[in-house]
């Protein structure tokens, strides 16, 4: 919810199966529900919210979380960061369920 829904379309070429919580009817949904659904559907939850750091460890069957540590930035900067990391994300996750992506 803290990232623009426009990113889904902008990144469709590198992340074709992406969804936004808004399009899934989960706007203002509880964080615990969102992370559980990410796990159920084997999706990576992309967020700037540090609350998911704890939830990924505490919630059984939680999905993987990619937390963006980009500070205040534009949607275009978020897009560029995700686009730049697209090929290395599978390696970054490895056995971990939490990866933080910072400014380069």
C-alpha cells in the first residue's frame, strides 16, 4: 500500500505476475493478512514498511519480503531500484525470507 499501484504496470516486463494490494481488494488490510497471503501464493511482498521485518519471522507461512530502504524517493526511483535488482533477487533471497534493498 505504501508503494504506487503504477509500479505494477511499469515493471510488467521484468515482474509480469505482480499485483498491488489495492487491486487484490486488500487496501488497508492488516499486515499479518497481507504477509500470509503472500506466503500462500508464493509471492514476494515489496514494501518500505519496517513492520514486516518482524512479521516475516513471527507469522507462520509468511511470504518473502523485499524491504526497500530508499528513503524519500519518487515512484520512478523505486522502479529503477527494482529494475536494477531484478536479475539478482533470486540469489539475494537464497534461504532467507527477508531482503533489504538499499540505495546504491
